[in-house]
C-alpha cells in the first residue's frame, strides 16, 4: 500500500509534462521559478502557471561549465546547464523566468540566462526585520507585477491577487499537515519518500490538483499509521536535515542516512519546512502589498543577516519532531550557508544539546563512500 501511494508521485514525472502541454495548448502562460522568494501569488493572479525549474541534477553541469566557473555552486550550474542544453521541459515551456539575488552566483548567472530566455531578477533586501527591507521588497513585488502584465499581456487585479493568496495558503497548509505526520514516533514516511511527495508536486501546472493530491496522500498515510505501518521503529535515529535545497538528483545525503539505519524525519530547507508556517494574512482591511512583503521577509534564508528566524525554526523542529541529531548540508561554494553553519552548530550543540554534523559536498557521487562512513559514525554516536 505504501509503495502504491509513493508511485502516484513518481508517476508525476510524466504526468506533469502531459498536463503542462495540455495547458499550453489551451493558451495558458507559464512562468518559471527557482526560489521560494519568487512570488507565486503574482503569477497565479496573472492567470499564469507558476512552475518550479530543474536544477538538482549533475547531468547538465559539464555543459554549464563551458560558460560558468567550475568552482561555482552545483545548484547554480545545474540550473543554467538545463537551460543552456534545453533539457528541462518546464524551462522550455516558460514564457519568462523570475530570478532573485539570493546569492552572487545566481544573480550573475541570471545575467547570462537572460540571453537564453527573458529573466526578470528581483533585488533581495537582506535585513529581514528592517522597515526599509519591507519597503524595498514591496517595491520589487510591484515591479514584478508590472513586468508580468507587460510580458503576458494581462492585468493583475487586487481581487485576483487576494484569491491567489488564498490558494497558496491552502497549499502551504496541506504541505504542513503532510510534513507534520512525521512528528509521530516511529515516523510515517522516510526522508526520500517525503522528498518525492514534496518535490515532484512543485512541477505540477494545477495548484488545486496539488492540494487535493497532498491532502489525499496525508489521509491515506494516517490510515496506514493507525494500523501500525510506519517507517523504521522506535529506535530509528530521527534526523533533521537543514541547509541548502535538496531535490531528486541531489538527495544522496537522505539516501545515505536511510542506508545507515536512520531517517530524515524533517527537512528544514527550501523544499521542506522552511516556508509552510508562513501564511500570508487574508486581511481585507490591510494593503495587500504590505501583507505580501511582510510575509516574504519572514523566510529564513541564509541571505538574511542576521538570520535568527532559521535558528528559531531549527529549535522548533527539533522539539516538535523529537529530533535525535542534526545534519547541516552545504553545497560547495554556497558561502552564506557555509558560514552560517557556525551559528547553527552552536545552536544545536550548546542550546539544544544534540549531535551535529556539517557536510559540504556537491551533486556528484565521488564522495559517497566517505560520506557514508561519516554518516554511519554520526548515527552510531546517536544510538
């Protein structure tokens, strides 16, 4: 039964492309996104499809390195490589791309990507609690609205924007309800199973279908759990994975944890728990742009300085999910997350009194054996 439920998400690899082509045939516009800061609400309000883009596989990296430095973050190189080789069907289908300045590598890469397809880059403020940051981001949101209207030939109204906010809020609540099933001990899902459900749905062209699918999956899992069908047992080490984004193709740390007898019961990163608690207020009395700007400034990305919200989220997850140890993943050349590991380690070891392991790696499998030894030793220490 569990394998049948997971297979429904695995089948999305093909189904998403078929559904997207059908939408294109019906005249739908598509906007490609790389980051949680990209405002899906504006895309939905424009009547277009916001869709995640490929960037978690090493296959196109050699092609990317013809134009980009080799000592660059693998996520940046992979994203550009898929675009340059025209091997991401979602990039091909997109009418335009929304990028953001969450790191120097990405913002400079987007300049080159713009030669392939129009890429609108949003300028990120980096002090999360400052009034000036919220005003800057509000201004960037309004600029993006104008770009979407011009490029897609539409008009974004306040009513359509508020309706889009309600839709994305429903999606976040559905995802959170699914993720929260792993608070039980033993967990409802393995880390790789949860990743498939979370990641593959980001490529779906229909938000309502995504919400329904995730909700149905959660309900079916609850039935299995009620019958005692969980992943692992009471003694399976429960791991929090924090750090850089992970998707299918870059999930080697999750897989190795499972091979060594543990389970990543929660991922704090962008494809996991990082944004599901950030619900945009559906307050008709307040300015909708203020609501959007304030909510997006709560995302605890390492671009923010200081990034105290990430430390608060890690503590909350460790308590709520009964975490036994924390693995902090950094992709090579991701300087913000690499430096921030200093604060994360202090938080985990000194405040939470939990084992901590920092891993710096790339998308390749060249270090699999070394990583397996380190992760096995880490889990053995927990046991």
